[in-house]
């Protein structure tokens, strides 16, 4: 599915803590990040992408535009999504994550605002957050699907490929396979210019 | 689900992309063209008939083996937004640590170079080339003056780097709290515990037959050994990589081992491969690298002094010198956290078009590197075959033993796994050793870095390496290290210094690997 990035404004993280005083002993285990879309009309959310930094669980709440005059309410669209299977160890700690429309609990038709609630119950980490947050909406539909593969697997040895139409979402690594360069002759040989 | 289908599509696309550049692709194309002349291929069902032909003639099996090999070696495609460094190593601080370690090695190499005023590489004069060609099969008789050379680094230097590895986001207080690890490794990687290891190594259990245990003279061969050999021969005749990998988890009969390993590593003996090796040999003869002297020194210091391996000295030179010049090894740096050192042609410092990798394969040998090759000499006598097997073993397994990464088979995880196993299941021993200043990792590190080569008896070592291939993981090295400590626990409890602890564990050549592993994993009361 092609997608278009939506410009968003990510507000600073707010730590949820009991009491007012920030002690050096305790660290907040819950952070909230608000994401607003100041210059964009309510849109249909396709994908949320980010780089994790030691967040263990993620909850997302969304506020959608309603046609009636009732004030828009916050609805949980993702509950306690696990990013780190073991919060005390490094597994999944710095991974890139994509969350799609079909993983959400509610319809994401007219998104106004998002609220990301990050949880890290382990006291081992000094800080945690999510980085490089990007929100995508559905791109124009006429670009079509770039790759279609027959679902049968190696058992029958079928690798049927149909490249339908070129699209701008062609993954970069397909055009740049792992280089296996031959080194230039060592030291003495004078290289050709250009 | 939509997500899984697109993941699968990505994996298939990646494998097809890789295989398209291989000789197998060209061979399959040739075979398909040639098959058109066969009577059973009909135009109206061309695709199906050719597929049927491939199935019967064994080419489909070869393709399956190639796909299986790709799945084993290359990591799955990661998130599309992840940069290539992320595929090498996801954790940023480990990448940084590996980068600074590499800088140190290069500095050491460069300073040795300038001290001795030897160029990194030079073209050999014709006379010297002829001489080397004549002496190719007996390079061991050469006695060049290597006294001024010293190895670039030894395993204990690398251990110091790993001990100082810290995650900046981790609570590393100076005072000991529940956060500091009791062992030497202070990074919180995820390692398996014994229940998970039992599940992972289920074929090593007490109810399954093992070569290394159930083939001893007291056990009648009808119980296990004969049947196992028969199955092994069947696997070899079917030429199926995946079946061979599953089979070898219970050990490989000595007679079948060479072929089984070649099948699992998916090496071929086509004329192109022999030609490739000959080309590398020509490169060795034409150019002399500084790294060659390091290899000479390493072989003379380690393998030549070993009772089991000194006979293979000449083979080691033939393999390692060619290995340094093999640029196809550069491919493995896509999933290795290390990066090959770059050098620039004289006078063109900083210009990317004049950058070359030094050595050509990007791997700088350290003290003990030749021990990775030595055990293979027992299995393969033909240099080009021996070379191929070593290269495959290196780009699949051995590179993880000397680069800093968070991979479960990486040396950092192996060290942490060893220390965790020891602390959890032998807490008294661990505490005692720590109190006398003999941290267990200081003794077992050298075993794991060399994959126990040179420490175990050769037949036991080959049984251990069978399991490394079978499970496609190096974790068994850490388990064996812990099992050795468990075996000698009584003696170790009585020592009072690091030197004495080392003396207790100095000689492992009488140990039987498989009983130790079985007892530690499956028969220890916890």
C-alpha cells in the first residue's frame, strides 16, 4: 500500500508520577506523548512508524472527529502492545516498529489527535522514549500494489512473481544488494582519473 | 494476515535476489534449456513439465538446499526504515564499542607497520614468485625472521574490551546493587536459561541416542549406532541440507562427517570453485601482504606447537593465505557488526574511489586464528575443498566469536550465558571463585573464543562442532564451558588463587564432551 507522510507536531514527553517531587531514587515508569496535526484535516491513519528506545509497552489513544456536535472523546486504539518481551533485557530495545491500521481496536477514519502512553516497568533503564515518530495516511489509490506473490511456499518450489506497476515505495535494498566489491590493485598501480 | 504475507513476500524477494547472482541460477537456466529436447517436455504444459524434470533430476533439491542455506545464514529482512547499520547490529552503543575496538586494532597494525618499515602490501619480484610457487606445498619449511612481529591482539585483550562494555542507558551505579552483575559482563542481554536450553537442545536429551555416548565400546552397536549410520547414508544419498542438519544433531559418524558438513554448508565441488581457489593462490604468489607475516607467526606459535595439528602446518598456510585475499568474504559484513578496515592508495587519502579494503577479505587475524582451520584438516585433504569449508564456517559462525554484537550467538551473549548458568546452578562455586579473585570467565573465555579448538581432543571437538552445525548456534560452547566447571567443581572449591584454578582447568584433553553436556543440561538436580 502506498502511503503519504502526515506532518505532525510531537509535544514533549510528560512523565506521570505520584506526588510532585521528583526524587532521584524513583524514575517515572509511564510517559505520555501527545501528537497533534495542526495543519491537516482529520485523516485516515494508515501506519505509525517509530524507532523504539527502551520502551516496554505502548498504549495509543486516539481522538477522532465526529460529525455531530458532541465533543470528541478519547478512545484506546492499541492496548499494552509489547515492544520488549523481557523489559529487563535488551531484546527489542532499539528496534524499528510499524503499527498498521488493521492492528488497531477501533476505526481510524478521522484522526484528530494521538496520545502515546509509554510504559517501562523495569527500574534498570535510565530513560525510555520512542524516536523518529512518523504517521502515514493512505496514499493515492491509482499507484496499485507493487508486488504480488503467489502464497504457495517452498514445498512446491514456486516463486511466481508479478511486478505490476512501478511505485515510489520500492524498497531501497532491492536495488542495492550487498556489495561484493573487487578492491582496486594495491598501492603501486596508478588509478585512472574519473 | 496482511502483515505476515507481506513479510513473506519480502523474504522471498530477498532470497531470489541473492540467488539470481549465483552459479546455481545459471546452471538451472542451462538445464531448463537443455531439457527442452527431452520427449516428456510438452509445449502446452511447459512450466509443469520442466518443474517435474527438475524434481526428478535432483535440481530442485539443489535449489532447496540453496534457499535453506540463505535462510540460515542471512538474517531476515528487517523493517524497511532500518538503515544497514541496524542490520549489522541494532544496539547503538555496541556499534560504537565495535568501532572503537576496530580503531585500536588498526592503530596497532599501522604502528607495527611503521616501526618495521614494511609496506602493507607489495608486489613480489618474479624470482620470489617462482620460489614461492615451487615451495607452495611445503611453506612450513620456510623459516622467515618473525621475531619483530607480534600478534595484533590476543583473546585476553578482547576480553578487557568486553568487560568494559557499558550501556549508557543502564543503571551502572558504583555501589553494588541488584543492578550490577556478579560476573564480568555488565550488559543485560537476553540469554536462555536451562529450561529454554533443554527445549532448544532437545535432541541431546537422555532418551535420544548420541554419537559420543552411545557408540562407546560397552554399548552394542545394534542399539543405536548401526541404525544411525544407515540413516546418515540415506541422508547423503538424498542430498538434502535440511535433513542433514537435523540428523547431525545426534552426531555424525566419522566416515560420513566430511560429506555431511559439505552438504550442510552447501559447498559444491564444481570446476569453478577449484578455479576460484587457484586464482586466490595466484594472488598469494603475486602479492605479499603484511598480514601474511602475521599468519605465519600465528601458525608457528599455535598450531605448530600443538600435538594434534602440527602435521597440518602446510595446509594451514595454503588456506589462510588464500583466505586473506578472498573478497567474497566481504559479503558477510552485511550482517557482521564489524566493518572491514579501509585503506587508501598512496597519495589519495580520503578519496572514496581510491579506497581499498585491507586485507582484501577485511578480516585481521589475531592470536589463535589459525586454530579455526586446524581441526578441519582432519576431514578434508584437498586444499580447495578445505578452503571452501573453512570459509563457510567462518562467515556463518566463527566471525561472531571476535566481534562485539548483541546476537544470541555473539561472544558477548555467550559470555553472559556462561556466567548466568554458573551463577544459577553452581552458586557456591561461583561465589568461591569470585572471592579468590578468579572470575570464571577469565578462564573460560579463551575456550569459547577458539570454539574449544586446541583444548579438546580432536574427536571430541569434531563431535562438538557437529552440534554447532546442527543447531546453527554457538550457544553450546557456553553450555559446555559451564559443564566443564561443574565437572571439576570439587577440585575448584579447594583452590585459593587464580593460578591454581587455571591449573585445575588447564588440561581438557581427556574430557568427553557429550556426557558432560547431557549431564549438565538434563541430569543435574536443580
